[in-house]
């Protein structure tokens, strides 16, 4: 299999283990492309990529933009705050506009769950989900999976902890799906108000004590505290959350010496992760950003049909 054999990439649930491995293997090649002196290959020459972000984003949008440029695509970024959307244009009308412009790839982030799925059914272009509501963030999960594979060689048998604001996290939902498909054991941990019982249906363990969980973990993924999504008071105070769930040097003394520390960013230093922890050699937070570009290059490449990697020529 040298391509994804699909038009869109919408969620982790619909991706097979073989497809995850294919994306990660291709990302290894594109990471080498991305980090060498001549960084471009002509995979998407003559193709148009349009990014539409209805919610704020820095890392994800820039990562997709850079991935498209490295593959020689023409890039259009739709600025929602300056578009007809603020005048009341519906998503379906935006779809028709993009269809008329003959865009080949649509990268969309939307506050409504399943908005990318709706878009994919109404447009011929390939749709890539860059995050939809609380539902899914598949490319983040894929880059997290690739990052663990790069460090550990496999996810099979690893114990991975996802810590923090699980309730509001599309990253957590997609990570759980990807990590479990690749053979890892997953435990979610945080205050009871941020770790709903409904997650038991995801086939994960649930813990409310980071201190009890930490010594068992091979990988720890610290989620951002999403105060902009929280309605009402879900924990007494930031100070109490930090005391119980922040990853500190003192806590890490009880962890495995080779534990991998991850965070999808942006990091609220001093809340989810202590400053000194974020800068440790086994904290791969910045490497995740680099890997995000490689993984998104791989996704564009594979949705485009793929060719043997050795046939790609430098520009």
C-alpha cells in the first residue's frame, strides 16, 4: 500500500493500523526532507491547498502551511475574521465557493463537531480535519504516535498516561484511539470534574492521582488546561490543580528514568508542566512540533496517491 486509498482524513476511528504505520513510515522520510538544506519536493506542484480555521491556532495552522509549501503546493489561507463568514455565510456556501475555486485540499478547523465530515460529503476536494469541536484532532494524534515510535520504537505494551483536562480535549480522544490501536495501555488522569465516567467506554483506565499513576508510565502526555472551553468552575483553583496534577521535578523523581514527556502545546508553564521539566532532555515538546510538519507532509503525500519515495526528486 503506497497511498491511503481514501479522499479525506477526518478522524482516527476510520484509519486502520496499517494506515497509521504507513503515515508514520512516510513521515520519517519527510522529516529528513524537512530538516535538510534543500527542503522542497514537487509532490503537490500545481495543486492548491486551502486552510480554513474557524478557531484560533498557531502550531497546527503553521504546520499545515509549511507542510504544503515544502511539497510545492499553492497555498491559500482563508482568514475567517475578514471573510464572508462574519457576514453570515454558511459553511455550505463556503464549500461552494471553495469548489468554484478548484481547491484540491481543504484543511479545516471548526468549533462544531463533525463539521469536516459534513464538508467532505459536499466537496470533491480532499478534506483534512485540523480539529473539530470536542470530537477529534487526528493529525495531532498521528504526530504524537510518530513521536513515540521515534523514541521508543513501538507502542506495543507501553503504558501511556494522558493527564489534565480530558473533558474538553479532542486531542485526548484522538490520542486514545491511536495509542490503543497501536497496542498501548492508556490511563487518563485528572480531577474527577475533568475526567468524565463516559471515558470508561473508550477502553481506558481512569486515575485521579498523578502521584500513584506516574511510577507506572512509559510516556506521559500533559494536556493544556483549556479554560476558554470550560463553563463554570470545574476545579477549586489553578493553585490546587497545579499542586495535584502539575508535572514537577519533585514528582518526576518517582517516575521511570526513561519516561517520555509530551505536550500538544501551547504549554501553560507552571500549570501543566514546571518550567524545569519542560526543558529536560526527555521532554520532546519541541520535537513534536517538528514531527507535526513531517506527519502532515506525509498525509498530503499519501492522499495525493503517493509514489515510491525514492522517485521523489529535489527541487
